[in-house]
C-alpha cells in the first residue's frame, strides 16, 4: 500500500514538474518571439530615421539634382520636363471647356464653366470612375476607347441628349499623369509608365494622337488644346485662385511636383523664349534619388519585385501606391521571425493586399482596444485574434512608415523652395537668412494622402517647420485645390484654345 502511495506521489510530482517546465518553456519561447518582434520594429525605426539633419541633406540633394536635370538631358534622375505652359490662367478666359483626368486609381471627366463676370467665377461638374484593372495593362486602343466612350456619355448627359451634344467642336484639356516628353503644349510622347500601368504599345507614342483617334472612332469632334501633367493642372488652378502660387505637389497614388522656373535657368534648352520669361517645369520628382534617403531592406525588396526596378525610388517611399505594402512587408517579416501572428495567412505574403487607405485606418484607430486594427488584420490580411500588444506594434509600424514618407515629402518641397530662392536661405548660393525678405509663397497640393490622412498631413507640416524654422515656414502656405488636376487642365485648354493661342519660341 505504502509503495503505491509513494508511486502516485512521485508520478504526480513528475507531472507537476513537466507542466511547470512546459509553462516556463512556453513563457521563455513567447518572450523570445516577442523580443524578435521588437527587434524587427527597432530595425525599421532605425532604417526610417529622418532627423532634421538628414532631411536638410535631402533638401540640398533635391536642389542640386534640379540644377543637374535642367542643365542637360539625362543629367539627373530628375527629368525636369518642359511643359510649354508659361502663362498661368488668370481668370480672363470665358466659356465652357472639358477635361479628362487620367493617371491614378480613378479616371475623371469634367466640364468647366468660366463665367463672364467680375470677379471671375468658375463652376464645374465632374464624373469619377475607377479604371478597370485590366485596362491598365491592356492596349492603348482598349484604354482610349474606354476613355472616349466615358467622355461621350458624359457630354450627352451634361448637354441634354445626343443630338445637341455632338454637333459642335469642343476644346479639351487632357491630364495625363505620367512622364511625357512634350513637343508643345498639346503634344508629347510617353516616356515610361508608373503606378502599375503597363501598356507596352504606348511607350514612345504621341499621347494626344491616341486620344484623338479614339475620339474620332466615337464620333466626337473635340480639339485637345492642352496635354498636362496632374501637377501642372493643380498649379494652374492654384494660381488662378491665388497668384502667389509658385509650385504644386501631388501626393496620391503617385507623387510629383512642378514649379515655375525662369526660362534662362533651363540650360538644356538654349534659346527658349516665352512671353513671361518663365515656364512650368514638371520635375517628375517620384524618380528622385539620393544616398541620403533613409532606405530599408523592405524598400529594396519592394523595388526589386516591382515592374520598374531602380525607377521612382522617391515615389516608392512616399506615395499611396506603396506605403501599405511596405507595412505589409514588415508584418510579414515579424511573422517569419516569430510566428506571433498565428498560422501564416496567404494574404500576408501577397503583394499589395494591404492598401494604403486600410493602413491609414489602422494608424488612425483611436479606440482603446484597437478594434479597427483587429478588424483589418482579420478581414484584409486574414490574421485573426491578434493580441492587443501586437496590434499596438502594427500601429507603430504604420506610424514609422507614414512619418518617414511625410517628412521626405516636406524635404522635397523645401528643396524646390531652395532652388527658387524661397526657403529663406538665399537659395543654393546660401545667403544669410537675416538678409532675406521672405515673400508669401503658396504651394498648391492635391492627393488623398495629404488631404484625407490627417497624421500624414500633420507630420508633413511638422517637418516643414523643423526644416525651415517657424519664422520662414509661416510664409509658406500649402493650399489644397479641389479637382485641380482636372479643372486646371480645362483652364489651360481655355488659355490655349484655338481662339487664344500664344506660342513658345525656340530660337
Ligand atoms: C507620375 C507623375 C504624376 C505622379 C502623380 C507619378 O507616378 O510619374 O507624372 O504626376 O505620379 O500622379
């Protein structure tokens, strides 16, 4: 009997020891996993470091590259493209003009009325629709037939029926937001695609000619009076409302900037003459590159797996097309190193499953238990039951990636201001701040990242203040324009309409 009791006691003790060992082992393992998650987080934070000192280096690099891109063709990754827009609309044009806006996730058709009143009044109707995914990689004919049909439907609807709609010639501004080498304000060839578009037969082809052919196929009599980048449309509308507007920025699916440059500074195009002495230059800043940019292994992987490796490096760190995917890559690394997010979800390894608006929603989740974060992880990435402390890590990752993007965009803006002598430093020659009288400087801005993502906007403003100092920054105003890329194109169509042609001369 006694032996039985001893045996049971020994057995129980062994079980207890095993349970205790398992519990302790489990804790140690989970502590180790947690440490790995924290290590990945720390590495991302370090990799995305964007101190004001580093941002100032980016500012200088941007200004230097702008000079290089203006000095010679191919002199910099910044293409600094001529737009042949040299007089920005000032409210004197009247009439009704159309615009097509193609370049991001959505496609817009607009009708803009410039009323014969003083002060000038502008009204517009707009119709927006997503671009069907398959058209982004199809043929130019498919894409432009779709665009021309949408335009035709819009005109018929807006002008009370097909008969009235199709019997007179209309002027059209065409916003095409990709790098285009322009030959005039209304012609230009596509240099390359960005933002996931890839229609091979269009590269090297005259873009308005493709549209014109599709308009003819649909029986629409329209003259493409202006071909503009979205930044240029935004600058045109910004300047129309506020003549202190000197530059414009887009931070949406893609990112870019344009600004008013003195014609004599465009050295690569000797003999260029314009009535104003200025020309709008489309920087294509998405392609900016500098060794000062804080780049992580996630950026390198994203770039090498993209359809355009080594291109659009700045855009891939800043714009809405990519931010969500950088965050997804970090979460995936955390999973690979620690498996703390539970069983692997195939969605987590799938590029672009986490779109930037979803990432922003997680970042801005202010519920105490981060309910929205849990929902998005479950519904979009198919990772259920993520514990609260891991959800907090996810929010932190969103914060790090977004903060870096916003701060780099701010540095880019100051780079432009520096190039045109509006950063309070006396430009690239660096006169003393106290010698410089700051002019009111307006930068028109558009794109969902800036207008709909509060934390992004706040980080961008904070960085502008840090780089410029508050005394200078107060003279720099970022103004959101509404539908600027499209409305601005219609304004430019008006100022370049057949009745109102003003040419640029090449001596
Ligand atoms: C394009 C630019 C465009 C920007 C914003 C970039 O990918 O190259 O032309 O302005 O996106 O839409």
